[in-house]
């Protein structure tokens, strides 16, 4: 075990300042990682407490901290009014391939509109769960495919 005098001699030598700086940086990194782990919460927890919303007037997406007793719509930072509704992730491109970053879409049910919601950018059916696609999963239909299927189904029902 090194005594106090031996440690002081080693720190005053050529390598001393390097050791002190390395220990200081290591301490800062440990403090940061400890803070992130114990007090900042996980990214999943943060996403659950601050889900994505869409302003029904501006169409812009935002994250909002949800508290117990919160009601819809939530206050939007864009209008300053309660015009924010939960956004749903739309994971499919117009050509039927998965997107790396999903579009955020406001479902028709929040606007009081009948029928399913289609992503305005890609024209594909938006699945309400908003889950990312799994390998081998087929894309949801386009509006034209959906309308053709529903027209055929209606004629078969009559």
C-alpha cells in the first residue's frame, strides 16, 4: 500500500498531471453514467411518459409529458390551446417498403371523421397500433387498394 508521501511524489513527477486529469475525467464519466441510470430514466420510460402528439390545427408533432388525470386534447405548444391528440406511427413508404423513421399521423377517430386513416404522405393505411414492421410483413394497402377491396366486399354482401 502506498503511503501519502509516496503518492505525492508520484503525482509531482512527469506523469502526475496526466494521472490527475485521467482520474478527473473518469470521475466525471462515472457521475454522468450514474445520473443517467438512476435519475434520468430509460428512453422507454421517457417515451411512455412523454408520448408523441399532433396538433390538429397545424399538423405538427410534439412530445408532451402526460400526468395523472390528463385529458384529451392536450395543450399544444404551437397553438397554446388544447389541440393536441395522440399521434400514431406510420411505418410504410408509398412503394411498400418499411421507413427507417416513421411518419406521425393523426387518426381520423380523433377528428370525428368516419373510416380508416391513410398517411397523407404515402397514401397507405395507418395501423392504429403504430408498431414497426416485422421481417416479411406485407405493407398495409394503399387507399386505392383498400377502396377496391371494400367495393368488392360490398358487392359480395348484397
